[in-house]
């Protein structure tokens, strides 16, 4: 065997190269575990989005029927058929707050704030 293989500088060089390779193995293991965790999250998100897609397709298919269209119109636009009446219930506490905040007293309450706010 050559004598330079046992020289201190050669052993030091071999030790540094070994440490660098070992460090790279550790980094790869950490990245592998992070990738596995991200993949699991992506698969869970895929399952969630698939179920959401199925429910949206069901709702879309329901809109294709006259009853589905009528239900959406009644809910969102608050319309009624001929001969029907529409009843709107207003909370009395809300109307008092609106009355108080629109007058001069309401101006000062907004300006200085209530003790409760």
C-alpha cells in the first residue's frame, strides 16, 4: 500500500468526504419525510375536493329541474307565486339600534362610542 494513504492529511480528507456524504444522507431523509407528509395532505385534500365536487354536481343536477330552479329563486330572490304572500319577519331590537344610530344621539354614540363597545 502506498504510504500517502496513511498520511494525516489523507485521513483528514477522507473524514471530511465521509462527513459530507453522511450529511447529504441525513438531508435526503428529512426531505423524504417532509415529502411524505405533504403527499398525505394532498391526498386528504383530494378526497375532500372529490366529495365537494360530487355535492356540487348533485346541486347542479337539481337546478336542471323546474323544482330546483324554483327553490333557488324562492331562497335567493324572495319571490312568491301568484296568489301566495311573502312574510318578512324583522327583529325589533335591530330596528331600535338603527333608529338610535341615525339621529343626533346616534352620531354622538358613534363619535364617542358606548361603554359596552
